[in-house]
């Protein structure tokens, strides 16, 4: 008999089976009379739950229902998601999670994770010791400052770590009992939240930078003291903080930033398939990124490193990289650039014969450079205009265009428009889900560069390999493994990324590549591929009673 029985067992989301408890279990565990008479199977519960999902009025209500189901019965929740991954993903994560974050205080039901607030900063160790479960493999932490494309959501940002960790379990097989979402509540600058009488966070403007970095440092020290082997993922930190935080801790603990490194790995994975179809390797492409935030610069830095791995010098690789922000092309004579942006700033001499007055814009770059790859992480809706796309398509046979901004309303272009403006020659991957393209009477799915392709597999790989660091080479190994799984490699008309139905199987291959690279980089114990494969199988959790 388990250490829980009766109502306590029924209300424990990690242990309950609901109506699937057998007659014998009901007798032995003090459940007789607490459940309806009929005994159901997990499959029957899954089908009943999907019926309830479909009866909800809209996607937000479906999100609320599924989160409530997770609070009641974790095994059933993950079995429901696994039953139809493609339908479940947009309901438990992007794009629906954005609305869930906006209305977090309104939709509050039950606590999940840890809320570490600035006023309680002297008690970080105590709060970490209050975590629901002692053993933790993965923490996802955010400060709620830059949630998706919707900005500062304060304590509502907790929806992101909760959602991310659901995908660590669904895709990467991380035991849900060994995950921990964390919200660093350091205030909010969102005036609507500060004026909201129901706002559940610390009702105060965000603290200053010196206090902020000291708080983050104290948090990391507390994590190292309590959970020294945990994987710590940083999520949705604003540009001025994301890269400095990653640089500060990446060599001190097992950590990575999904917005910087995960986004880059997925984009690079899709690019590997796209350049193969286009017939021109990445090192021979001119690549433009619209968006100079931490994610945009992170993608371009991984592209640069991949070009170097393909044989270019660092200077040659940088010469093929162009980044623009809201003001235009990054150039070395600008005094408003952060350090990571300045690394990609162009010499003004590169554009002096363009005849441009002021800062060069995207149209100027497209007109004067034979651009083969156009990427967007700008949150600027419609930035890839018809004129720009047609000009690009006039210079290359298979233009590669990735409007990657989230949510859907912030996308730089609509896939159907890109397809029409290029006469069906474009190779597309997007940041948010879009309907399939209609080509020659056939529906062609649009690849979504969702980080879910990579971060759950990274979590599985480092956990199985017992890695102590996440290296840049490990993230590029993940990207290459994803690129090798591109359906477009065997069918040029197929999507650049695998179908959602296959994503869990693909994750095992990516996890192996990550684990193998961890061993090669000396940040994990020596192990053969066979040993790593066995460790991945042993680590993977699957829902069931």
C-alpha cells in the first residue's frame, strides 16, 4: 500500500488514477465509496477529456481546462497531450499561453512552482527548500519582463515556465515530479497590472539594475546550494539582461537561455534543411536578420559559428551576416549598440556606395546585396513587404524566408503571401503556427520554428549524460540533428521541420547528439553511444498508471 490513501491519494496529481483505480486498489487504499462505481481505463479517460476540450468555447477556455486537468491528474494530462500533439501544443503553449499570461491573476486556480519575490529576498534558500518535490532535474525561470511578444506581464509570466516544463515532459520525457517552474517577482512596469486590484504579484515598479543583478546572483547561489546538478533554463528575459545573465553563469553551472540558444538552434536546424534544398550551403549565403534583440543576435551568432564550422574564417563569416534593428542596419559608427550587437556591426564603408542617406534600411540591403536568407525576430508585423520579398526573389532561385516573431499577430509576413510573391519558390519556417499552404491542389504544412524541437531534447540529453555544462557545441549538435531530420531532405516540397506527431521520436535523436557532444566536450562522464542510448531510455518518463 502507498504512503498515501483515501482522499489524500485522490487529490495528489502525481499519484491519482481517478476513476481508473481498480476494485482491488479501491479496497486496499481506502477509496471505496469515494469514486463512481465504474472502473475506466486511461484510454477512456483520454477520450473523455478530449471531448471536454472540444466542448470549450475557445482556445483560452481549452487552455484553462487543460491546466486544471494538470493540477488534478498529471498522468492523464500528459496522456491527453500525447494523444494529439499537434492539436495540444498550441493550446498549452504558443500562441494561447500569451493570453493565459495576460489574464494570469484572473484565471488563478492553484499554485504551481515557486514565486521568489524581492521583498522576501532574504529567504531565497528557505523558499527553494519549500519546493513541492525534493529531487529536481530542470528549472525554468523567468522574471516576466519580456513575455513572448506581449511584453511585461509581471507575475503572469509564470505561465511560461509552467508551459515550457509541460513540454519538457511531453517531448523530452522529463519526469514531471522532477521539474520546477520559478518566477522572479521583481515588480512590473506594466501600468495596467499595477492598477489591477486583482493583480497577484508584488505591486511595485521594477527594481533598479544593481538590485536586480544582485537578486539574480543570490537566486543562482541558492540554486547551487540546494540543487547543484539541476539544469537551469532562463526564459523571456529582456534584451539588456538576457545575454549578460547567460554570460555570467554559463561557465559556472548547467544552464542555457532558450530565447538565445534554443531559438538559434531551431532556426539553424531549419536552415540546414533549407540550404540543402536551395542547393547552396550556408557558408555561401548572405544572411539578413531583422531584429537585434537577444534572440536575433543569438540566431545570427550560431549561423556565424556554423559558417566557420563549414570552413570560413570568422571575418569571412561575419561579412555574410547583416543585422537590422528598428533604426536600420547595425553599423560600427552607431553609439546605441550593446556589446553583442556591436560584434555584428558593419563597417560604414560597406554601404557607402549604396547612395543611402542616413541609416540603411531593409529595402536598401535587399537592393544592394544578393540575400538568400531573410530572418525576422523583430515583432514588427508585416516588415517583410511585397516589394522586399519580390526584390529578394528576383536574385535567388529558392529564397529562404523565416518570419519568426511570436505571437502570430507579430509575424513579419504571412506564409501565403510569401508563397504568392515568390511564385511558390520560397522556403518558409515561421515562429507561430499558420495554416498549410495550398500548392497545386495540395495542402503543404508550414514548418514552425518552435523551440519545442530543441529544448526538451537538450533537457533529456544533459540529464541522461549527467552533464555539468551546456556548451555552444552541444546546442549546434542539437541543431544539426534537427536538420538531419528535415522531411525536405527527401522531398523538396515537404516542410523544413518534422511533423509534430514525430517530435518525441526526433527528440531522442537530438538528445543523443547533445549527450555525445557533452562527452566530447569533457562536460559529462565518458560513455559509449550504446550507454548514452540506454541512459536516455532509462531517463524518459511516459504517462501511465
